[in-house]
């Protein structure tokens, strides 16, 4: 049984051990060779995935830059035409008085609730502990 503090044998160590010992040599040599080739393939696949992601990222950045340039041009046209659009419209107040009153009432209700909870908590007496005190209240001299 292997201890949990032992580190697992790497493919290179297994290959070296397999070449050194003759009894388990062929098995360890085969396992070491397969492990090294598998690890190399895994690293190569990871590198290919990284390169593919970077190339796609560069493509997406270029597309985003083009889209941002188009949006900026459209915004400039819109800002240029804004004075003519505003001339024919009457000015309207967006903030309505009823929403302001409702907000103030909600804030007052919330503040009143907080005050009520604080008063109730401070007026409650502490419950006595069911366990006896851990230190004598009247020490012996």
C-alpha cells in the first residue's frame, strides 16, 4: 500500500527503472515509452489549441475594432443631426412627482422599520444561561 506522502513515479523515472531492472524491465520500458510519447502528444495538442485560440482571438479583435469604428461613425452622424431633431420637440420633465413621493415614502417606511427593530432589540432582557457559571462569583479568601 502506497503512502499518501509519496510522489507518483514519473514516466522518465519508470523508464529509467525499467532499463535498470531485468525482472520488470520490459513492462516498465513499455509503460515508460508509452507514457513519454503520450505526454509529448498531450503537450503538442495543448500548444496547437493555444495557437488556434490566439489566431481566433486576433480575428475577433479585428472584427470588434471594425464594428466599433462603424458604431462611432453612426454616433457622430446622430450627434450631428441632434440639434434639428430637438428644435421641434417641447421640453418634458422625465422625473414625475408621484415617483419622487413614492420613493420618499418608501425610504421613510424603511427607516421607521429599522428604528422599530432597534428599539425592540434593546428593550428585551437577556435570558439567563441554563448552565452554571464557570467561575465562582464569590471567591474564597
